[in-house]
C-alpha cells in the first residue's frame, strides 16, 4: 500500500533522514519507534508533502514526493499531527465537518458525523462546544475524528497518547484496533513502547535518520540490545 525507499529529508542544512526504507501493507498497524530526534516525525511530514524530500514514497502506484499535501490527502492518506491542530474557536462539529473531502475517485467518505459520535461519545456530548474548551484527551479524539471524516485508507498518527492519562491511552489503543478491524492501515509514531508493541503487527525502530530494526513486535520485545541502543534512555 505504502512503499518508502531511500528517503532523504531535512531542515535547511540539517540532514535528518538518511535513506529511510519501509512499507505498510493494507490493514496493518506499523509502529514507528525511536528516541526524540531519530527522524520519525520528519518521515511522516516528508510522506505527506509537508517537507521537501528525495528518494521515493509510493502510495499504491502513485509517487507522493513532489505533490502538495491536499493532493496526497485526496489519494486516501490521513495525517494526525502531534500538535493536533484543531481550530479552537470552531465548535466540535465544525471541526469535524472541515475534515470532509471527496475520495480519490470522487466518492464520499463512509464516515459521517454520527459514526464519529458513536466512536467517541464525549464528542457527541460536546458537539456545539468550541474546540479550545476540550480537554487534551477530547482534543485528540477530535483530531482523529476529523481525519476519519475524510475517509482515509491509511492514517499516519504522530504521538497520539502524548500527555494523556493512562485510561485515555488505553482508549486510544482500542480505537486504533477498531480502525484496523475496519481495514484502515496505520503508521503509528509512538513513545509508549508497551502500547505500541501490544497493538502493532510490525515494529520499525529509527536511529540517526535510518531504520535500524524492522520486524515483529515480539522479536523487538525479546531483543534487549536493540532496545537499549535505540529506544531506552
């Protein structure tokens, strides 16, 4: 579904990605792990056209590099940034409606407002409240719901559990498994190793701008040397 090969990117004269290669298959959760500064968020931004990059990032048969973010989104990729980027003065419902867009072939999204409210009950109760009045966990639900309104076949999610209480972290994990069960592929950038290894089908570990491990989460859990060198503080 998504194939990234020899991806290079950076900021100005600072090179961050140094030949990143991996793929994501349909309906798969792939955890992208690594310490801060390893290049995980830069990888997502490069794929989504938010950062100039060299190499290859192919979505099905389409080259993504060189395309605008809105073009990439219309191909069927959704992006949930770490910053969430909701519109604080707009209501919850208005934020959700902004996520609507035609699919790659002009098809309407199968996700409607009621589907999001069923998935995230707290949003239904606060449908007419301004986004800025929501808690951190509710804002995370809102940005995830807004992305789903666009009907993506795959979602790139950057640190969805950052700053959330343990109960909300578990809820996010259940939500991601629900999406997987509905056929949505997920590239999950996450710091919480326990959650990532529990829900992912495959784990990637990044270090110094490269993928240094690619394999089953059980293999990573048993590989103390990789975890100590590239993940643990």
